C-alpha cells in the first residue's frame, strides 16, 4: 500500500539509522567517486526525485519509485538491512542512497550528517599530516586537490573557482601550528594545487582566443594569485633558519617544482615564474644548482632545455644561449622572449641581445599565427621589446614594421619620421587609407616644417574628403587644412603655386555656396 515517507521513517527509525551508519563507514569522503555519489544522492533528495513509496508491513520492506532522469525502483528490506535497485549496479548506487537519505531526512538533518561525514575525512587527513614526512604531506594534498584533475574543458570556470575555494577550506585546518613549518606546508600545498589544476587552466586559456572573456580573466587572475603567493612564501621561508628536519622536504620540493614547471605543458611564462621564484630564493648553493642542471640535461621533457637556460642566464653564459637557439629549427618565440625579459630584469643586456639576435628569423612565423587584432597588438609589443634590446640594422627593423601591416602604422610612422623619410611616411598613410583623425599630429607638424612637398598631397586628399561630406562643419575643417597648406607653401616660397592651387579648388567647387563662404572667410590666398 502507498504510505507517506514520514510514516515509514517513524516506524523504522532505528533500522534507517543503522543503514545510515553503514553508509557512513562504508563510503569514504576521501574517495572522489564516493563523495560525488553522496552529493548526487543528496541533490536528488532536495529535488524531490522520489515519486512514491509502497510499504509491505508483513515483509517489513518498502518499494520506492524514482522519476528523476529514468524511472527506477529501489527495494529496502528493514529486517535484512539490504538494498536493491533496478538499475543493475552491484555496489551502492545513487538511487539506493537517495531512498535512504530521503527517509532519514524526515526527522533528521541531512546537512548535519553530511558535514559530520566530511569531518571524519578531515580528521583522518589531519592525523596523516602530523606524521611530518614529505610522503604524508604528498598523500594528503594529492587527495585534497584530486577534484581539480577531473575537470574538463567543458567545465565552467566558476565551477573551477568554487572547487578551489572548497579545497582551500579543507587545507586550512591541516596547516601546522609551528611558525617554522607553516610556510613550507603552504608552499607544498600551492605546488600541488597548481599541478592538479594545470591541465584544465592551460586548456581553457588555449581555447579562449579572446583575452577579454570572463573565463580567461578568472583563470589568469587565479594563476597570478597563486604564483604571487609562491613568490612570497619562497621569500619568507628563505629568510628563516633552516631546520635539520626540513632536508627531506627540500629534496622533495625540488621534485615538485620539476613536476609543475618542467613536466607540465603550456603557459611557459607562468611556469618560468614559479621556477625562478623557487630556485632564485631557496636553492642558491652551487652544488645544488649543478645537480639540477645535470637532471635537466638528462630530462627528455620538451621544455627541459628551456629551463636549463635559466642557469645559463644567471651565470651570464650568452654562448650557451646562442648555441641552444642555433640548434633549434623552430624555437618557441614566446618562451624565448620570456627568457630575454628575465635577462633584462637581471641587468644582463648582452645576454638579452644574444637571444634577440637568435630569435629574429622566427619573428615572421610567430606574428603570422596571430589572427585577431588584440593578438597582433600583443605580439607587436613583444617583438618591439625584442628589437629594442638587439643590435639590428634599419633594414631589418623596417622589414618587421612592414610585416605588421595596419597594426604597425604608428611604429612604422615613427621609424620613418626619425630617419627623415617624409615621402615614404606620406606613402604609408596613403597606402593604408589612414584617416586624418588617426594621423599623429606631431608627425604631421614635423613633415610640414621639414619637407612640405611630402605633406601637401596628403593634406589635399584629406581636404577633399571633408568637402565630399557636404556639411558646413566639414567645410570648416577643410579650410583649416588649407590654412596649414598655405603656411607651409609660404615658408617654402611657393606663393604662386599656392594661389593657383586655391583658385583651382574654388573654381571646381563654385556651386558649393557654404564652402565658398568658408574659404572667403578664411582669406586663403597669399
């Protein structure tokens, strides 16, 4: 017969609690699959997935029907303490848990039970952390950060930030109380967190071509925050006196850094920042660095040789950088640019110049990969930094500026003005149909002062464009341009040419009464 859930729960409260205890100790919150199973069952209860209960008093069992995504039936025998489901799963399934949770929630708080169940996990992890060994810390932090390894590209970035916040809440009670150990544990935690999240973060940033998308902003901000924390923690720990007990932890720390920085793929600038902050502040012993260089030389990872260049830069070995670049057929431009910037930050200009010279043949291929305007602008800024720090001829620089196309007009214009190539400057603006409002007025002023003949055809075109708009405001703008042309002709002694020109313009547009009035008011003849 059909019976309300409250009635069944009242009649068999003891048996339901016994089953809840069995679930409590059978399922482990530190197993991600089992944790997800419990969460889905609780969600199903709150969604009201159970449509009806049929209760048999003689057999002391209940048959529940669930109509969530597919209609399933769950049989709960109170005397035998058994559960069965039509879904066919041998172990505990989400339908079985949903029925037990629903009956339990009639007179108890399901939320409190879930929190108590999760607390048991934290207590176990806390006991594990107190062992104070690298292996124990690795075990605990690997379990805590495991949810991030399951995220896929289709996962919303807000889910990612939520999971990170939950992990943060789980780790906070595990922090050692001793002031000497807390920064080291926090450093371990940040590296484990990044290692678990890296595949998801790299895939999201690689898929989102727009740097202004919300997902890109969330992931980028999160990465910058984590790396900033690592840089701060490395500085804090380096200033503390070293304990003998920390030696095995420091050895393991090097392995963690290699796991995150060398063996992960993508986002090299972020990985390099992590590597530099750790090795630049915590491991400054010459023997340790030589051992690390040997490990990198033997490592088969794609980016191992790039991280080996870190040591070449801080040692001022420009020859190693040049040889490494010469041996690469298609060097990764972005990664090597990061190394060049690091060399500049270390006040090693000759080293940066060596990298710049070696990267020059790769510029065109790197820029051609950028499709959107925002990507092209960012790439142009990177390349400009490269050109500024290398010894390149004017011809080599001009080839790059010409490659930029419309994006590089400001840079190409400044280059031509600096070298007094005013005719080429005007031809550049003609070629790309640059509007008058987009022209750098300081450049135009220089050309009018130095070589008016180069600017007059350009200003003539702009004046004709204003006249073609056929409104008084545009006529006034055209007259202002005529005045600038008149001044330039006067300074260059071309009075006769100017008067003949302005009469020709007036004759051509004699039917435009408003324009003629503005020209007469401007007193344009010399």
